[in-house]
C-alpha cells in the first residue's frame, strides 16, 4: 500500500495548524490572567508542548495506538517510534498516509490537551510540580482514554462510541481534570467568593478583582485557535476528501453560533456584549463540534453551537456567582460542559457515517452516554489522585509571597513588560 501525496500534504498542513493551537492557547489564557502572571501562563503552554512531544515519542504513542491489550491499553512495541517509519502504513489507522505522520498529527492533540488544564489553576501553581503532574496525567489519564476511543481495538470504540476529533479524548478529559485541579489547589488569594458567604468568610477589604490583563491577546488567541481548529477537526479525516470538507464547514458554523449565543447571554445578563465573552463563546463552539465534526450536518452544527454557548455561559456564571470553586479561566464550563454536550449531541444529531437518536438509532445515543459516563469519573478521580500524589513529592501551590509577587517573577525571574 502506498501513500497519497494529496492526503500527505493536507495532513502535514493540518498537523502544523494543530501545533499552532498550543501557543494560541497560551495567548488566550495569558490575556485572561493578571499582568504579573502573563509570562508564566504562556510559558507553561510552551513547555508542555515540548515535554509531551518527547513523552509521546518515547512511550505515549505506543501505549495509545500500539497493539491492544484487551482494548484497555497498548503495549510498548512502538516505544521510541520503533518500527514507525516514513514508508510504513497502517490501514487500520490511515490508509493513504505514513504512520509516522499519524504519530505527528496525534502528537499535537496529546500536547494541547494537558495545556488546557492549566487555566483552572492559573496564577498559583508551582512550575516544577505542574511539569511532574502533566507527565503523569498524560500517561495515566490521556493515553488510556485515547486508546479506548481511537485505537482500532479500543473497548469504547468496540461498543460503538464515536469521537471524530476529541470531544471525549481531549475536552472532557481536560475539562473534568481541570475541575479536580481547581479543587485540590484551592482558591487564589483574595478571590471573591459568592455573596452569601462573603461577610463571614472574607473581609471585603481583602477582595481582589481579577481583570484580564490584555483583552486583545484573548481575541488574538481565540482567533488563532479558531484557525488552527480547522486542522484539528478537518485533519481528523486523515485524508483530503469530502469528509474533511464537511468537518471544516461545521467547525466554522458551530464556533460562530456559540460566539453569538454567548454574546447574547452576556448582553441579557450583564447588560453589555463582552468582547471576552465573544472569544470564549467561539472556543466553546469549537469544543462542542469537535466530537461531531465528521458526523453532523451544517444545520445540526449550528444548533449544537447555539445550545453549547448557552449551557457553558450558564455554568460559568453559576461557578463565579454561586460556588466556591476557583476554576480561574472556566476550563470546566468551556471544555468539560462543552465536551459533554458535544459528545451527547453527536449521539443525537449524527447523520454522516453514523446515525443518531433523531434518526432512530438509540444504540448510538446510549453508546455516547456510556462513553461520557466512563470518561468523566475516570478523568476526575484519576486526576484528583495524581494531584494529591504530586503534592506529596512537590507542593503544587506556590507560597503566599510568591503568589503576591506573581509567577512571572517568582517562578521565572522575568516580567512581561519593561516600560522603563
């Protein structure tokens, strides 16, 4: 079997597009934090990409996509890319591109997923401890889920669950793990708590208002994420074909729909259309459509995006106003809730390559519910335990003095701006 030059060219391009998403996430997150944590936030995304590039080559790819052990995990026969050459093609993964390119494309997914988590514990996590946790999380949480869902012999794939580009593997796993991180690491110093507890839990003089340091960075990051997401979803066809075209179109429509619905929710609740809200809403739409991008029609994508923007907005507002959870950048509301709705919505609206509930296929809907019911607790409790374990050997949280100074100075000895 030989490779197809057109397919190879497209997947190389898609791989580059997905790579762009990790630094784009850095700018998106960096713009949302305070100035004293801008450098550290972008640096965390940058180094996570480098570290996971190595772990994915050394053992991650083999455990995720290597020969399966009862559908649960792969073996280490492909460790260090042993036997993964430029001329090798595995038809079970992709029939017209080298397996080495499949490795490269999947590497970008493995890299951006743990980077999503850092938004939940932004401005207070120790750099060294974060790196330890990320390596453990990628190996213990991400790799098994990727194997279950995307390996041809994975057990969730075997029961019929579908995930075109990573709703289960990427967004639910990261979003739910982010919730665990926010709970384990705790609230930022001076973070406002719900008004009902305000008077007895914190002196209002100690409250700190957390405002984004650079809204243009937020918009830039969201725009680059939107751009890169065409590679994320359309590239997951693993060929330059009509399926890739369909995935690209529905990706754009879902992002647009959620940007609009989030904006309208902000306008209704807060009285003004927020620029940050528009950016966050677009990202939510991209999250929602990810598992469905190869399976749904354009109109279904619009419906899914509109609903996703509303759901995530409501959860984010509830988290900020009614809970004590300091998920700093609302990773759970965006990626966890968006991913869950996207995975379930796939089971409702699928019409391309698979049929969903509205077309009478109850089995597909139940398979999606099963996958969500497995991935959510596995990600949450697994991450919670890994965070606790990491904390034993290397404290997760910086000192109060370091938090006051900001992670840019305390962890890296650098500042974002030198205006002297």
